[in-house]
């Protein structure tokens, strides 16, 4: 029982701490469980590939030092990439929680496999596996998520290449852990010191970014929404630009553009208000008509078409987190059912 506890409990306990540190509760518990399962699946695929590629009999050489980090970090990163592509990661804090959760799921499956194979090994090995290797898996994937989220925020027009720096960092850290000529206990202690400090810094920076997004962003969205819905809309730059577009697009398409502009602003305001209420300890009820609103948005996108959406880009008044807004509202709607 001591071996099992040492191998499995540290990474689970640290994940619980991360989840409770998320004061805005951006990541619901069911998402944490889902990413744990995703990391577990990545571990099973990794073990299968190691066997298929014949790498499982090469422990202690190049395969351990370099092939394993490349394979394992890529598989774990693919789960986080899928979450970001679906709009499930909006800020650094939920990138860290999702990333560590994926790594924790990976580490749990890997350590369970090791317990079955090396069950008679001394307790010191399981302490290193639980406090060192397992935390490394969670930490490197959290770093990938944090760096990727930051890069996508900075370069929103290059979403694919934004993943490369984080993946490279995760692989290098993992390979360095495997190759450094230090005793395992020293490396384990290093991880236990550096990883919490890194995540504390990330949570602090992310919390400031969220509060800025809620405050200044809310004021701007409300101001623009008031302009869009006012009787003076035609004399604003938005109205003038749409009037210019009427020379290139049919009137019905321009009307749909106006509806889409207004709808995106309303969704953004609703999402910000929900997070502000949650920060104050209140859970706002999800909009009962959310499904219909999102269906209308999809209809407007299809009606406007790709050319029309490109023409609307200069009027981009919301942010690259629009997809995340919608997922956040969907989560709130689900919580209330």
C-alpha cells in the first residue's frame, strides 16, 4: 500500500491543489476528469507504440533519453491541442490545469504499469516515480499548455506554429531530466521546488489578465454594444463601414453582418458578466435560449460566407477568445441542468 500511495497519490494531490487554486473555476471538475482520461489514453497509446516500434527493450540508452520525451510529450500535447482547438482553454490558468491534468493521467497509467511489472522494487523507487517522474509528466504538459496559450494570445493569426515553442520546451525539459547525471532524489527535489514556483507565477499572472479582461474589456464591449444598438449607429465607423460593404454585398448579407456583430458582442458581455459574478461567489444561471442563439450564430456565418467574414474582419470588436466565450457559456448552461 505504501508503494501504491507513493507512486500515485502525489500527482493526484497536486492536481487537486491546482484545481482549488483556480478561484474563477474556469475548469469544471468534469473537464478535469475528461483530461485525466485523455492523458490516460495517451499513455496507453505510448505503451503500445513503444512495443510496436521495439523500443521497450532499449531502456537506459538513446530511446530512454530522447525517443521517449519526443513520443510522450507529443502524445500528451495532442490532447491539449485538441482542447485549445475546441475553445476549452482561454487563459494561462486553465491551460496549466488542463495540461497538468493530462500529464497526471499519463503518469497514473505509466506508474500503474510499473507497479505491475516491478511491484517488489524498494519504496525509494516509487517515491521517485510519484514525486519525480509523475510530477515531471504533469509539469511538462502544463508548461506546454501555458507557453502555447501565451503564444496563441500573442500571435492569434498563427495558431498552428504557436504550439511549436511549448512542445520544444516540454521535450527539452523531459530529455534533460532523463539525461542529467544527478541522483534521482536530487532531480525529484528540483522538480518539487521549481514546478510549484512556476505554477504560482502563472496563476498570479493569469489572474491579473482575467481581471483586466473582465474590467476594461467589459467596459469596451458595453460601450460598443450601446453604439451598435443606438439610433446613431449609422454615423459611427461601424455603420459607415457596413454602408460601404453594401456596395459589394447584397443588402440581406449586410443585415446579417450587423446581426452577427451585435450577437458576438452580447455573447462576450454575457461571458464576462458570468466570470465577474463567479469571482464574487455567485453562479449566474445559463441562458435558456443559448442553444438557439448559438444556432443563429452558425446560421449567420453560413449566410455571410467566407468572403463576407473576411470583409468584417476590420470590425473585429471582440477577441480571439470568442470561441472560449461560447464554450464557457455552454458549461454554465450545463451546470444548471
